C-alpha cells in the first residue's frame, strides 16, 4: 500500500497539497542471500486515489507513481522479515510529474 500525505521538499510551491492512497506492485531482485533475506533492488508501480488536503478540488481523482529502490531484509526468526529501503521515483498527482525520494519500512510474514 502506498500513502503520500504531505507535500515533499522537491515539490514546486505552486502544486496542490494532496493525499494519495493506493496499491503498489513491485519486484525485488535479491543479492548476497536467498529471498526473502538480504540485499534487494527493485522497481515498483502504484495507482493512487487523490484527495485535496485543504478542502479544494483535485484536477482528477486518480494518479500514478513509478519508483526504484534498494534495501535490506532482516530475517526475524523463521517466519518474519523487517524491510528497510531507500529510493526515488516519479509521481503524477494531477499537476504534472514530480520526482520524490522514497523511504521504505515494512514487516512481512512467510509461512
């Protein structure tokens, strides 16, 4: 799930402040260790629903994002993994395409 709820530092001042919420699909290529642990790199694509934060209207209801990231999965016991990662990507939230840094923090289970 992808959530953007603030105006990024790289967003131009004339852009609206929107909340973007939606699913994200990506691929992880693992190095050093077998998946799901260890170093990974991978792209992801998101489709988001847009809502104006200040009570105004948005130019359209849906947007998209394309990102690439690198990170590391720490295995916690036999069934869980903690994911830390950084990257960057392009987003279109209705007012043109912007570049933004991305930080990833996640926990996953395997059974």
